[in-house]
């Protein structure tokens, strides 16, 4: 069964895959341990430190859990991370515009390919 949130995640995956200077990871959450968000990401920007950003996808009629709200506040206020809550096409467009504005500075960055562990 395809849920609205899984459709949004598929769109986010497609978008992030277009940017070779974006590293992203989707930690698996099973309700145990620390609160998390769907995507933990970094974007390399030429001549500057990487920028951390996080993405949470939600059904249009849902919002962050209280634990996620605490995490979002921590990431924003203590670390200056950018947070994107994606619930619809407009939110996805906001993320796309932000990535595009950062990627224009990356014209001289060479990608290193897949990291093997």
C-alpha cells in the first residue's frame, strides 16, 4: 500500500539524487532511542563548510511529534541547521529552490563517487 508520506519520500529521493554535492542518509526509526527525522543531509558549498540540513516528510494532515519538535529546536537553535518539513508540492518546491540556490556555488567542486565502507 502506498501512503501519502511514501509518495512524498519518493519525490524527495528523486530531488536529492539530482545533486551530486548533497550527501543524505535515511536512518531507520523503530520507535526506540533518540528522536529523529527522515533525512539527515549535508550539502557541500565551494569555499565554505558543508551545510547541514534535515528533512521530515509528513502526511498533509499530520505534524511533528513532540519529540521531533524538541529535536528540530535543538538542531536549529544550537547548530544552525536548516529544517524542511515536506507535506506537499509547495514544500518540495521550497526545498528544490534552496538546493538550487546552493548548487550554483558548486561549479568547481568535483564529486568523488560512491563511498565504500
